[in-house]
C-alpha cells in the first residue's frame, strides 16, 4: 500500500486549498478512505471519511460546512477541498485507507497571515 499526499502549502485565513492523495498497491474502489491531521503537540485526529463508492461522507464537527471529501475511483485518488481556512487548521494532513494501517508522508498545511 502506498499513499502519497500533495497540495498543501501556506495560505491566508479565509483561503482555500485542495489536497490530493494518490493511492496504489490495493484495490482502491473496495475501501473507504479518510483524511486525518496532526497539529504540533496534538494527537492525530480524523477530519473526514468517505465510503468505497463515494457516498456517506463524514466530517469532524470542526470542519463541517468548510471541508469536502471526494474520490475518483478511476484515478485511485481521494481529495479534500478545504475552504474558509482558519489558523487552527494548521497541521500535517494524512490520508488513510481501510485496506492498511500504514500512513503516507503527509502534506503540511499552514494557515497564517
């Protein structure tokens, strides 16, 4: 299993970013996918998840209405559209699959003016 996150960066409060996670090494369309984040000094937390077919999105209360998870099973990729970003969204963002306990390298998101 390989998960490669991308799309992070530095953005001002109120801005947007779209994260991507390219997956390989397993049958992508058979497993749920999720995004997690870890801020400095804090535990890793679940941000959003999506079922194998793209339905049943689930979000942490802190991101509801601002983040949208989606997937493209033809491209073996899961996305996280992040709008109205706030400084407290600053973290390393990771994707994960139900097919494995492994993690990718993550992508850094920094929200700061």
